[in-house]
């Protein structure tokens, strides 16, 4: 096996132009496999004789040894490439690594703010200056409707229905949905729209941008990020907070208060319920944390 590994690394370096960093990764992954299959004398088997079951045993051993799932997935990818090369060279009749599945990666729970922290953030912009009115309306609208930042800056006047209290939102894949506009957001938005100026270079009427910068042109997503960073510094809130955090907070708070997950899926504009289910894990985690903090015999 050592001989085939050396030949494979030479092939990667000479024919594929692999970088030293890439070569180092492949070498470490394949040597780890060779060491696992070596006998007591240190001799390794011919790689073409190894089966998918034996390779699965190697991956299981890595898991039991505490390797991260990303590390195991990388070693499996290295083995797949190694055996693909072996098929080309004729020392492998098949690719046993191809039949093996990558380990399932745990989904990272999204960061969200508590209701108290959301309240602190939403009231941070000054309520008198035009830019303060805009920033407050922007944050209120994003949290009230659970909008992505691209959806927020893409809003035009014709998308806002104050009478019905809804927004027409254009999400991913040009999918449209109606999102609710709460009373706080509605009042803040109306106050801003009375104070804003719109550049003559922008569309007017129903196509006019809802959120504009100081020059009267449509606000960009990057401008929203910079604005949020400013208020995070002022309030001392978690610096990991991003515009998307308000969307995460929107979904988490709804589920915490008993909203149906299907309804939350519709409100977020998720095509699949699987995407929405991550927030049930967040709610469960926060519930568990509250229990362990408060219950005298939780630990």
C-alpha cells in the first residue's frame, strides 16, 4: 500500500499540479489508513484487496477515537481519489470507498437574540433624525416580518399594504410571499416614509425604494450591515449579531410562544420544512438551558 500511495502523491504533484498543502493532506489521510491496516510486523496489504466493509471499519475506528466528522469526511474523500487513481492504473478493480457515505454533519444552531436584547436593539436608533427614523423602521420591519436583508432592501412602495398590515416579499428563486407587518413596525415605517427623500434617479410611485440612503437612492445590504454594527457597539450586544440574526430571532421567538412550525415555514418562505426544523432545536436547547438554570435538581 505504501508504494501505491507514493505513486499517487507523485501523480498529484506532477500531473495534477497539487499544492504542497494538498499533498500533505492526502499523505496524512492515506498513511493513517495504511497504518490502520498494517499487521504486527508493519506490513500493509495491497490496497486493491481491501473491501468497502474493511474501509468502513477504518472510518468507524476514527469515529471511536474522537475524530471530527469533517476530518473523517476528508479521509474518505482522499480514499475515493486514491482508488479512482488505482482503477486508472489497474491495481484496483473497483472503488470500495465510493460506496461509503460521508458522516452526517451536525447542523450548527443559529445565533439569535433574546426578546429583551431585540427590544434594546430596536430602540437604539434615535427617533428624531431622518436616518434614525429609517434605522428604527428598518430594524422593526426586519424583525416583524422575518426578512432576509436582500428581501428588506428590495422592498418598494407598492409592496407595502398598511391597511392589511402585510408586505409582499420576493424571496429566493423569485418566490413571493405575504409577510405580516406588526403595529410597531407599521408605525415606524410610516414615520420613516414621511421623512425620507427619494432621488430623481430612482423609480417613483409604486416602484420607489422603501429604504434609501442619505442621497435618496436604494439602500444596499452592506449598508444595513454597517448600520447594525454601529448599534451593536452602542448597545453592547453580541458582536456575532448580523442582519440574519433578526430573522433567526423572529422564528425562534414564534416557536417559543407556541406558533405552528408549518406557519413559521410559510412566514420564512422556506421551500422545505427541514430548513425550518433547525429552529425547533434552538427552542428545545433554550428550554433545556432555562430548566437546568432554574430547577434545583436539574444537575
